[in-house]
């Protein structure tokens, strides 16, 4: 099992995204899941989110719950006010284009939920055999960023197969620990770069084509803010 070792500053320019020579050739499917929400729904930006239940492979010990309080900074009840909690290892499975790179976004709102104290949550996440989060606490991460909610985004290299598994594993280092997630996005991405230069390591170019990386920043260079519903690339 691999572990992500490279995190890079991702500068994604909209003009590159919309360049037809960089466009995806077969329009792979995108996914937007409101986890723990039986009905899904539409967020305040007009994006539609579906329930996550049909993508679960193992769900015998998962629990659906709604947050008891909505922080004023939360942009929309969907997809943040519902969550799915995992007391044991649980996997989502998605049908994907094996030749496409994908952005995987995991959204967390570590608030107050019935029967769950998110400060006691520590877990790992494995996507396509790659450990993207390890002994992760959404509560600690949100506090460190002074935010009520947060999103972790990863750019996954092509898998060369037609399915992607995303597995949540509660930590075995803490008694009673559990995993949770509020929403999941899986979005096909064009290949924007052949090589990227890592910050402070100019002599060590990173081959993005074969690398799995965590995106830190994405900038629309020379442009204004683009809302997710108006971003034709799905990268908002």
C-alpha cells in the first residue's frame, strides 16, 4: 500500500482547463454525494448532491446523523449538515474511467451530532490503494485552521481499471474511535502538467502524470472567483 509523500502547490489556470487540447476525451462521470442524507438535495449554489448509500460496499456498522447546530460560516445545509459515521472499516466503490485523473474531495463538519463526539474521531482514508489520510482528526484540523468545516482534496493518478474504492478506517489507537464524512466529490480532471516543480526543491521535478498528490491551493490566475456551479470543468 502506498502513502502520499508529495504535496504540491497546485496552480490551475482556467484557460488551461478550458483548452480543448487538454479536455477529457470521454466525459467520465462526476460524483457529488451528501453522506448520511437519504434524499440528497441541492446546495445554495444550485449544485445537486445525491445520497451516498448506493455506493457503499460495506455499511453494516455505519450510522446516518444530522448535525445539531449549523455554524454561521457553513455555506449551505447541503452537503454539510448530514454525515455518515463508521464504527468499523467501510468502503465506497465508484465506477470510473481508468485512464482519467480524478480529484477526490472529502468534506468534514466536525460539529455536534447525536451520540457522536467528533473530538473523539481519528481515522485513515485509503483511495485506490493509496493512504491519503492517516490518524486524521477533522476536529483538530478545523481548530488549527480556525474553521467550522474543512475540505481535503487529492488528485489521484489514473488507476488503469474501471473502479475506485475509498475506504474509511477508524483508528485502532484510541478506544471508541470512529470515522465520519459529510460529503464526497469525485471529479474527472484533465492532465494539466507533465512535470511540476516542488517548492524549495527546484532540482526535484515531480511527475504529476503518475503521482497521487494533495492539492494545497488552486488559483484562477488573472481571473475572479468562480462558483462551483459556473465552473464547466467541475473544479470550482
